[in-house]
C-alpha cells in the first residue's frame, strides 16, 4: 500500500467526519494517536473535548443549544492499564469493560454495530494501542452497513504488530461529503507521521476543513516509559 501524505489527505477531503490516526513517531520512540471530530449541524458543532482522567470526553460548548446528546456526547479516549482505547462513540466503554473481563478487542465489538442514524448509518471506528515491555502494537476496527443497507453489519479488524517508525494508519467515518454520507471503504490508509507533538497537532488541525472541524486530540506516548503528552484543540474555546 502506498504511503500517503496525511496533510494532503485531510486538506482534500472537506468532510471525512470523525477520524482516528494511530502510528509511531519518526524517531521510533513514541506511540502516536490522534482523534478528530467534525460537524455539519449546529448540534454536532456545539462540542468541545475536555480531559477526563487519563482520557477525554465530549461535552456541549453551549448546553442551552444541546438537542440530542445520544450520538455526540461520549468518551472517545479511555486508558485501561497499558492499553489506550480511542473510538468515535460510546463503544469506547464497551471495549473498556470487555477488555477488563479479558475479552479481545474484536470480541468486545461483537455486541455493537454501526450507528442508528439512517440514512447515513455512520460506521463505528475504533482503535486499541498496547504498550508493554518496550514493545508496541495496535489494531483498528470498522463496523459498517452493507453499502448503506442496515440489514447487514460488516465487521473489519486490522492489526499492526511492531509498527514501523514514521508511519501510521488513518481511518475515518466517511469517504467524503454527501447526502447520504458514504461510509469509509477499504483498509485504513497508510500515512506518514512526522514532527514533534506540537508540529503534528498543528499539521492535522491546519489541514482539517475550516468550516467543519470541531475538535482534535493528540497523544504521544513514550514506548519505553509509558509517559505521555497530550494536546487538545477546540474550535469553540
């Protein structure tokens, strides 16, 4: 698979929806994760990321304007021991609780499917990062409808063992803007990971569509020590 320019992928897609990027820094020393949300409606755009323990959650920027919280208020990032979970919905909790009972990442998601927001049937995208003993691996998942038909749920899991330095994978909910919104297709995209946490954060935020971007979370985790740095950027601030 060709390695893509992440900045170009973001810049040329006005509405990828919600996106997860997981990989390894160019120096090979850090595990890298990013999660962003976008919105077209007032309800979707009325959000910010806030820290919640070792993870984050979404909350309404203006509580008076919050309409339906069911699919927009959730914890995108949670930490369970040496694992970090990042998803685009409340399946973060499903994975956390399942892995706490020794289920695998894939087994945890068997109880979930795409979001009930027809006609889009937004895919549920999820990632799990595992850092232990100086080693690092990650996996990504997408649960999607059958080409927009909600009668069938299609489940894909992609696992990356000992990922290469300066590379990562990018998965997002929608191929591009549209009505209905077309679900992501194929494997997570192979992308380059470059720069410090601040340089990487700035690159992602700058290249997301100015009108539609809402919030961004970025974390760099030292693979040797488990210590991490986090950046949160909110359009509403």
